[in-house]
C-alpha cells in the first residue's frame, strides 16, 4: 500500500531531491515550504508520516511539534525532525516535545528512507502481537500498541511505547543503555544515551501518575534502568 508523506522544508533543492528519491521508493510526497503551508496541508489531507525541518521562514518547527502533540487527530502522526541544528540539546528538546526520530543535515537519502520505513512499521499494529501485559494498574497492549493506566490510554510516542515494552519484558532485570539500544535496533533512533533518559522520563510521567505509589521504572545509578516487578511496585 502506498504511503503518503509530508515534507516541510524551505530548501527547494533538497525537497526536490528527497521528494524524487522517496517517490522512486514507493511513497507519495507532498512538500510545504513554510509552517503555514504545512499546517494547511495537515488540516486538509491525511498523512502517514511527517518529515519536518526546524528552521523555517515563518517560525520554528518545534512550535509545530507542540501543536501536533496537543491535537487529538495528529498527536500520533509519526514525526521525523530533519535539520541542520544537530547539537545534542536540540535533539533532546525535539524528543521531549514528541518527535519520534531526529536526523541531522547533511544526511544520506538512504538513511532517511530507512528511518521513515522504521517509523511507518512502528505505527502499524502487529497482527501477530495479541499479548496483553499487565502490571497492576498498567496494561501494555502489544497488538494495539497502546499502554493504559486504569483503562485510560497513556500519551506515548511510538518509540516510547517500544522502549516501555523492552523495559517491561525485562521486568526485574537491570538493563544498561547499551542493552536497551540493542533491543531497539532497527527502530531508527540514534544511539546516544541522553535520548533514552528523555524517553524514560516521559514514560514515567505517563505511567507513574500517583506519587503515593512506588515507582515503576527505577534508575540504577551507573548501570541503567529496571522495570519493577508487580510485588515491588503494586503491593
């Protein structure tokens, strides 16, 4: 099935090259050169993923990211930030605001394609994954790719859900950042430790909503993280 992508970037030479490459690999691609044009496209069309530049003539792509993650219709739209601002702080901020991946310019078109494919895979339900993991008030529905607290969906990005699954499947075991990144191979996230910390912080905010209850995801200083077993967190 053909997927439809929106590329928001004001570099016309780059968007022409990337657009042609993605179309040659089976994707429909629309291009917008400003935030205003991108917003208009998103209002009127359905897209399977968004590739978003941060530095645009009429504003910062981070502002649009905030808007999308606050919009019930678009909050789960797979989003890859594509930008010349490659400093770790920019990456962390983008991830904290809800981006699913981050690719710095200059880049290889093949890597962009691989990352988009990974985003699209994660956005699709896995018909073979019908297992429901339960940890007290927390349910992790692998088939629906959704985590729920007391039946209420948690506001997690696709990558954060994948990370939660890795932690939960290793419940009771300390997982180092390297082990976590190995488990997430093929998910097109850049392997720098700080991104894991950012995503774990977001996961905690979603699944540890009651400060009176024990924590579910624990930090083991100098080692990594451990997902608490039922008796540790629920009793």
